[in-house]
C-alpha cells in the first residue's frame, strides 16, 4: 500500500472571497486528487474552530457566553436536489431538513493549575420528503452524530494558556452495525493570549489533526474573542463561525450569526447512479441570519435565529476518498430555537 503526502493550496470555489488555507493530506490509499475544494475547506477549517467554539464559547469556564447545556431545533424550508441524473427518482421530490441538538456538560476537575472539562453532544438530521414511497439508495433519511469534547487548559502566565482538545465523533445513518469506520478522531493543540488591560480580547492559534475514512488531515486555524469594555458588544469569530451580540439590557441580546456547517458520516455501502460504490457522504450548508437571546429565569435562556442556508451540497465518496456523486441543493430559509443553561461573567447576568 503506497502512502503519498501531497501538499496543496486551494481556494474554496464557492467562497472565493474567503481566506486560502494550505493543508497536509496523508492517505492510506493513492491520493490522485483532493476532496472537492468547497467541502474540503469547510471540513478542515470548521473542525479546528468548531472545537475551539466548544472551548471558548459554549462549553468552557473562561469565556463570555457559556451555554453549557441545552437543546435546539432548526427547521428549514423545503428544498430539492440539483444536478441529478435523468434516471433519478429524487427529481421533483422536495424535502425538508429538521435538525435536533442536545448537549450536556461533564463535571470538570483540576489537576494543579490544569483544568479538564468536557461535554457530550448529540445531533440528528431528519430529512422528510414529499413522496416517502420513492425508493432510492441515494436518498438521505436520518443522520446521527455523537460527539465528546475533552478540553485541557493549562495557564502558563496571566495572559497565556496552552490548550489541548480531543473530539472523538461517531457519525452514521445507523443502517448497519456501528464499527470503527463510523469513528472520526479529532485533536487540536494550541495557545491563546489575552490582550488589553481588561483582558477583553483573546486570540488563539493552533494546529488541528483529523483522521477519518482512511486519511489524516492537518490544518491551522484562528479564533478571536472580543468584549467591549462597557460590556455591551460581544464578538466571537472562530473560522468559519461568527457570533456577534449586543446587550440591549441585562436580559436581552440581539445580533448576527453565521457559520459553515457540515456533517460527514458513514453509510451502508451501495452502488451510486454511475455504478460506483458509495462508502461515506458529507452534507454541508452555510447559515447566516439574525438572532435574539432572551433570559427567561436564572441561567435559562431562549435563543431564536432566522436566516438562509446557502450553497448547500451533498457529496458521496468511495473508500478511496474520491467523489462518486456531487449534488447541489437549492437555498433554504431556516429558523432555529434553543433553550440553554448559561454561565458567564457578571456583566452577562
């Protein structure tokens, strides 16, 4: 078995205005071509900062907005697949995607100055079709994803910290027995530094590695977290996730939200439209919209968000990481509601 280590620079063709990253790709099979650039960019960049988002914004003990537990529902408007071959039974068969999330913290502990904390996150993507009687192996039904995020943070000074994160993930349609092939292994090692007399700006840099479906991918990333000195404006950027909130009152926040969301998952193998065997798939979308956060009582918050899902794609791969089929999906309006339990700094209470 030959191992090749190509180093490539690429730009995400659907988002040419965004930054260009390089990556190192180590394959167990011959690497004749990179993954589809748009999906690859999303996967590589998002993994780094999605883990960082767990660390800094949702699941840690040190950041401005800390929704340590909660449930969420995202409902999309009906959409349909594009670029289907003439023989596909999915033509003109619209679908609606609903996503359900739940996450819980695991009790944190300290070893000297080192903090260890983690969470468990579950997501189900549910696809409902106008015609459920159509039998087509390319049709997505339900995708399940279970993550555990384990974070180790060690301060080396009042401004600097070393971060280590592991995020094992099981993602599959569960139409066959769970196996090691369903497991995605992620890890990140990085540092962060606080700036300003009030330490209201924090910038993190790190190196992320991910192993899934026979390949290892390595990429850099950046996170930026800012809080104005008067406590009114909160801005968080973890490529490719943006969160901006303005405090109208102690109990009400409004702002903008944007993210590139993707789910990569194992499938029960089948033959695609072109006769090639499908091994795993990836569904991706870009969400952007407005958001409102309202405190209900104590640390319980209601969060609502609305906007559009753009540049949606569904890509199928064989066991050599080559694209079997690549389908675009029409734009989808979406609405999201979440009920969370938040801990945070005094100004957010």
